[in-house]
C-alpha cells in the first residue's frame, strides 16, 4: 500500500527485510498467504510474476461488502415486519374467552377418545378380514417356496444317485435330510 507500485518476487525479497523486518526466507510464504486471502493481486506476464496491492481496491471491496450487508439487513427487516403482521393477524380470533377454552377442552377430550378407539381397533386387528386375507396370501407364497425347495432337493438327490451311485438313505444321512421329507399340501 505504501509504495503503490507493482513488484516481482525478487524485488519483494530485497525490500521486505529492510523495510518491514521480514526474513527473506519467509517472504514467499507470506506473499502466497496474502494472495490466497485476496489482499494482494498477482498476475503472470510473460515469464515473470507481478504482485501489487492498491488501497483503492480494498476500499471498493469493503464498500461492496457493506452494500451487500445493508441489502441483506433491509431484506431481513422486511421479513421480520411481514412475520410480525402475520402473528398479529393470527392472534385475531384467538383471544382467551370462555367459549375458546371450552372448545379447546372438547378438542383435547376428542383426541384422547380417538387414541382409545385406535388402541381398541389394534386389539382386534387379528380378526380383520383384510389382515386374514393377507396372511393367507403370505402362507400360499411360503408354501410354494417350500415345495420348490423340496423339488430342488429331490432333483439333487436323483442327480447324485445317477452320477455317483449313492443310496438314497446314505445321501439323506450325509446331508441331514429327514426321511419323511415330502411336498406340503
């Protein structure tokens, strides 16, 4: 800011130790940190990198940030006013009166009764025809699956008898297949 000029890295490495007391070894790291933070601008022209920082840029950045924050503040204030009006509008008709208290009490009673009726319906859920039909369909699917697996076991036993010449009782014993295995009717 002080010199309002453009510099190369080697110039800054010479100037910084003399004027600011920064070691020449850390100038590059500090400069990179300032570039990353947006406080110093850099550009590559040809084979050289140039660095600069002008006070006017920082001033413009702060002005832009201030304008942005002011617009956000104004927008938030409008939202707050709209919400306040909405609250006031909602309060109309909700004044604490005897009639309102009675209606609220009745509402609480009806909600409690609804919960009791739901609990009673859940008790008799097993007798619901829809639930019974759903159980029948589930049982049918399970029965078909069990018969399919039984068929698979019989097929594998038949293949093993043909391929290896084992006796059926020996296959059942070796694989833990019960002797009374049969299809489900």
